[in-house]
C-alpha cells in the first residue's frame, strides 16, 4: 500500500459522498416541488354568503340589546334599590 493507493481511496470516498449529496439534494428538490404543487391544488371556499347571514343576525342581536339597554329596569342598581327600600327617596322607575 503506497501513497498512490491512499489517494485513490480518498478520491473514491470523496466521489461517493459527492454522489450521496447529489441524491439527497435531488430528493429534497422533488419534495419541495411536490409541496408547492399540493398548495396550488387547495381550493378555498367562498364564505361570503355565510358571513353575510352572520352579519344580519349580529345586527338583529345588536338592535335587541339596544332595546333591552333602554329599559328602566336595566338602569337599576343594588344601591338604588336599597335606598328605595329604606325610604331614602330613591324611586324605582316603572316599565313603559
């Protein structure tokens, strides 16, 4: 075994690892291309009709909450009720 044999072995090892790196890069490239193709195939549904219906319902709910908030009973507080019970002059508003 002389220096020439060692050089040939080193060259073979380098060639082997270079080929292995090329194969690994090819596999990675193919995997990334496949991922890009999968993403392009995704169909995003149109939610505009559903969102429109939700907006209508939320608007109706908001109007109902405004009507509830305008009721005098909602304005009552525990302190106000306690003052009215003791004759402290606190008046309980009547429902309209």
